[in-house]
C-alpha cells in the first residue's frame, strides 16, 4: 500500500488531525491520521511522522481488530504477570508466538497490519490456547 491511499476505494486519503475523527479524545487531537470520508476509514501515523501505521481501516476492520486485541492481549498480559517481565518483553514474546501460529514473519506480525480474515484467525488461535491453558 502506498502511504495515504485508501485501501478500499484506492483514492487518495486526506491527512487530518485527530480532531476530525475523535472530537471527544483531546489526547488524540494533535495526532495525524490518513482519512477517507466516503469509506469512513482511517489509520493513525507513526509518532512524529505522516507515515501510516498500516492500512486504512473501515468500521468492519476496526471491529475485527478490537476483537483480535481482546483475544490476544490477555494472553501476553498473563505472561507479564506470571513471569514478572516488562510489558514490552511480554508483548514481544506474544507477537513472536503469534507470528509462528499465523505463519508470517515476526516483522509483519502486528494486529494493526492485519486484514479482517487475519484478525478472525487471531481470535481463533487465541481461543484455542485459552481453552487448553
Ligand atoms: Zn476510501
């Protein structure tokens, strides 16, 4: 994906401040987002840049990502508590485990980069582990 192009309609996205998308989140007001109004899709940028964090996400993908995080985050959070390690370390270990399960490179393994199908897969994988643990 070229930066700033909508992943749904292939038209150029607009670079906007968080005020345009999250009027109630003043912590996001100064953050930059690529935004496509017709598709109701957006993505945040890497801190201090206008480089998108991943593909633009519409309502369906945002919902899928939330479900993926809801399934995945408790797993590494449990490890963090159990092993007494840092959040970064527990999350890193969680993502390298997830990359193996998903059959993707660890550098490509981030829920923010996943599509709807991959997010559903994350939920399945984490549920099967949660059930056996
Ligand atoms: Zn669009």
